[in-house]
């Protein structure tokens, strides 16, 4: 599949779930090229707080169209979780380009949104 545009790989207003390392690598590369804030939700199907925060994360994606949202299952993509030093679920990692700018551990809705606003405004400035 040839990617003709970042928008094909990275739809606005959606949470992008990656199920293979290849898919993750391709979509993360496209997201980094957009220069937008990237927020990754590291989750697990067996994790009750992850299930609680999942619909909230979807709402954030619909509301913050200037931010790219990813969902990574730590059991499916263990190497990605290790790369970002994820030790508890859910963990939310905030990236600008290749740099990690923040992290939230736990289903802390207000903290997740506060950091989302903080870093997306920095990105827009």
C-alpha cells in the first residue's frame, strides 16, 4: 500500500489502533511528519481502568482534531511498550516529533486532558 498522503494514514478525529509492529512504524512515521502532538494510549484488554478510559480517549480524539491519537495493546505490541518504558496500564505518552514531552500513568481523565491542552497549545504557538 503506497501512502500518497499523511491524511490517508492518519485520519483526524479517530483513535488509530495498531496491531502489528509494521503498521505502528508506518503510522508513527507519518504522524511524526505531521508535526502534530501525538498521544499514545498503552492499554490491555484485561485492564479495567483501560476499559474505563477508552471511551473518554475517543471523545478527546473527536474534540482535539489538531492532535493524533494512537492506541497500542501492550500484549500485541510488547516491543513498542518496552520502547516507551510502559510499566502500568493505562499509560499515556505524549510526543512531539521524536521527543517524548510528557506521560500520564493511570486513567486520570483530568490530568490526561490538561497535558493534552498544554502540549497542543505549545504545538500551535
